[in-house]
């Protein structure tokens, strides 16, 4: 593996925005921050996107794999989710899935797996990547939950960016990686890192969550190291949370993102979600929202997040389709004494 310098990373991220005149630059220049084009390397479920990312304290289930692995142990469930994300301004399309099981282990350890793959600007720089994660969480008593997750990211660029010589088919190393002996592009990122988190139940409904992402500190904006803390309230029908995140690497100084989100479960089946985010690095405000259906066995959700700016236009859309395996009866013996499968699937399982 070859480390990516901060200067090189700036060029790589910049290529996400300006690399393709067909899909990114229009009659008027769109000032989309590269960090927003890459979405800070974050993958989000429909629930976390709708709540502006404010899920580190009460975001359990599959959401926990991406935000705070400790939260996988908050609720007894077995969820399998298909996830899709799309950012039209840079043709960023991602698909994949996640599994969280906090029922079948006799040791009370909750486990999760996630695999996401995607493309950015296929008509220009043509960057593709895979993001694989494995996580585990353990409850220390009834109040403290610990979690850790490993992450593997591989990113490669097959197109030509603004620092490359397309006519001569010559690549610039800082634009997207070196080339091998056959002249093919080598990965700009091919590395392992890890996340860790802790969640404390101050009361049964009020939670404090602290989580860190990419804690090996790769030192670049493609895998930025972040430290976040959150305070959340969750009941069967209402969730409220406020998060603050320090990002050490996406910009040339440490910057903050402040998020607040809420969710109301109407009629026991219909989640209505809203969120707000302030991004200090890009200097923009964002609003998000979403809705869905949560049934005994399945859940379907959709959400969108949009910048509030006349110069920085960024939209992100997420969809999710979840199957609640615990509702099938296959894991009923594990759920016994911990709450019913129905509660895990349609109520508490989403809190």
C-alpha cells in the first residue's frame, strides 16, 4: 500500500467534482465541494440519512454498523437490509446490504456485516470502490454497550481527471493513483481501518453515545478520522437526537459537523423523519427528511438530504428494504424473555 499525501488527496477529491464536463460542469459552474461529492466517505441507511446522521446514541440495527457499532447490542433483533444511495450532481451511485444479529449468540455478543460498492462520475474520472465492514458489540451490564468494527476500503479510478493527459493516455499519480507494469491504474486507496464506540444508557430512554471512525488515522480525506458524541432520547414512538462530529482530515484543518434529527412512528407502522445538519468545512446548512413503512416482517424506507445554498448544490437520496428475520420464528427461542419478535421488528427494533 502507498500512503496518500494531503496534497494528493486534495487533488483526488477535486477530481470528483471537475473531472467530467458532461456530468458535473454545466452552462454555469457548480461549486460542489469535493468533500460533499464524496460524502466524507460515509455510507448511510435511509434512517440515518433522514435524521441528518444523528444516530450515534439511539441508531441501532443496521444503522449502527455505519455510525456507532456499540448500538448493535441495544435491541434484540436480526435484520437484513438492502441499501441504495444516489447523488445526482456527481453521479454517485452506491448499492449493497447489511446484516445485524443480536439474538442468536449465547454470549450476548451482537454481530454485523456490511458490503457496499459504488461508482462516482462514470462518464469522467470513473471512480469505483468497495467498502466492506464487520462489527461486534457487547453489553456490559444493562447500561453500558461497547462496540468495534473493522473496515476495508478499495478505491480505483479508470477514467481521466483534470491532471491526467487523456490524449496521451497518461495518468498523473496524484489524480488517482500510480499505474502498474501493464499501464493500468492501481488503487488510490487499498487499506484496512477500524471504528469503535460506546453507548451509555443514562436512563432507559436517554442515551449518550461516543464513536470514532477510521481510527488508524490514514491521514487523508478519503478515509477521514472522525470523533463524534451524541445525546439521544428514544421511546416506542418518538426519537430525538443531537450529534457533534470533529473531522480531522477532510479539510486542511479540523472542522465540525453538527446534526439534529427526529423520528415519529405514526400508527405503529409509519416512521416520519426530519433532520438538520451544519457542515462547518463546506460552510453549508442541510435539511433532510424521510418516511417509510415498518411491518412485522419487512420495512421499506426512503429519504433525501439537500443543501440550503444557491452555490453549493448537493442532493443525496437513500432507500432501504429490510427483512426482520426474528419475526419468522426461526430465532424465537433466543428472543424469549427479551421481548417479542413483534416488538423487535415493528417498534423497539427501530429505536
